[in-house]
């Protein structure tokens, strides 16, 4: 039986009050079901397309923090939760989960759980990012898919098509970026969500999906 150091759960949005969309909670429920003694790693600060909702103290509800609250409410000890609150897209999910948690802790195997519509791009990105030449030890990554629940069929069809197109952009990046150092340079000098290009404007909805 395969055991994992951590279960990784990509975010998928957060609503007012830190409430999670209907398509995100199945990812967390699957993580709860299979985790055993593994750490649980909810991901993401949010999206660059809109400002995050704020809590009663005026601080942002990140997707990772909302996911962590859900896990704790379902019996997970806070000490087993490793939040990643730096990423704004799936490439960021993979990069920051690796450099913030997986490499420093010497993790050897992770399980990534996400929705069916999101899985093809997620798997392509995580296999690429975790396979990049880097100073840290290698870490194997497995994948588990949950059904697309709670999404309007028309919205889901559009999202699936957008995901398919985005895979082409990911394939181009994979051919150009071969090391973790190169990915770091690209993220912080080129990528619109992480590089400094003056005061950040909200990217258009048709901006490249990574």
C-alpha cells in the first residue's frame, strides 16, 4: 500500500465568509478519506482576477486558509495542516508547494487531489515542476480525481475548453524551462501574477491560464 508524506489539495475559489464552492469540498473530502497520517496541504492565495473576500478583521480569506478551516472542522489536527498561501494559479501551486514545504521537509511522495475538469493541466504541471532539476531531493507525485460537482453544465463545458487550450501553453513552457532556477526567473520576471510590472492591474479573463 502506498503511503504519502502529504496530500495536496489545489484551491478552486473562496466566497464571502470563507465559504468554499461546491466543486472544492469534494477534493477536501477525498483528502480526508485517504490521508491516514499524512499531512494535508491546502493550496493557493486566490486568483489574480478578483480581490479576495475579507474576514471580520479585514484580512483576506485565502483559498488555502478556507480549506484549512474546513479540514479542522472535519477533525484534522491543526498541526497536520501545511498551508500554501503564495500561489495564484496552478503553476504557482506546484512551485510553491515544492519550495515551501516538500523540499524543506524532505518529502518523498505526495498525492494531488483535484476535480476532473482541472486534472489534465494539474497533472501536466505538477509532473513538470516536481521533475525539474533542483537543489532538493526528488519527490514523487501521484494523482487522484474527484467528480465535477456543483458546476453549471454550460460553465463546466467552457472551463473544460479553456483548460484544454491552456495545456498548449504549458507544453510550450515545459520545452523552454528545464530547471527550478529557470522557473523561478520566469515566474518573477515574466508571469503577470508574480512579477513586478507597476501597480498590478486585474488580468483580463482571456489572459493565459497557467
